C-alpha cells in the first residue's frame, strides 16, 4: 500500500482520488469557534462515586433478576 501527500503525488496507483480543502474557509471557521462554557466542576471523587453507584445498581438488578428467575422455576 502506498500513499502520497499533496506535494508529492504518486502516478502509478490503482485508486486515484484527491481531497480539495478550502484552507481559508476552514481557518475562518476555526477563528469563529467559542469556548464551551463550564456547566459544573467535576473532580475524580465525583467520578468514582458515580461509578460505584452504577456498579451497585447493576449488582442489585442482577440479584433481583436471579431471585425472580428462581421463583419462576
């Protein structure tokens, strides 16, 4: 497999394609970008608490489903 860059094209390829970028348009769009506002501050303790809460919820669901299955048998 071979690849070329825009400045050094390879003529002997099975597949020929060219991507044309509007560099000035892309630059103008990028300069209009705005920073996303901070909705709230999150720290690693909050992430861990959320993870443990989800993990506990899943354990409870599994236990409930297993008990339900035992009762139906």
